[in-house]
C-alpha cells in the first residue's frame, strides 16, 4: 500500500490481479483496501495535514483550510 500512497484506490484490473495472485476473492481485496484506507491511510493523511498546519504557524492556515480540509483529503 505504501508504494501507492498517493493512489490508494486501485483500479478494477489491479484488484483482479491482486485477487488472482493472493487467492482471495475480488471482494476480499476490495474490503482489504477499504480497511487499509480507514485504518492506515486516512490517519496518516490527517496527521500530515495537522503537522503542515502547525508548521505554518497559523500564517497561511486559513488559505490552506479553504483548499484542503480533512474531508477533501479522505476522498
């Protein structure tokens, strides 16, 4: 998953390949990615956002918040 950190939503083809290689069903692969995004990816993104916001010292936080909310990041 970390290799695809910026692309956490695999294509249908990628899911099919992973299912075939792992012996899991396509649904199990899809569920794994859903769980990984919730448990791993989203908290990392939120932590990075919090660190970015705090490191700016609040000077640019308002502009950043207008363009990048945690809801937008989670999509």
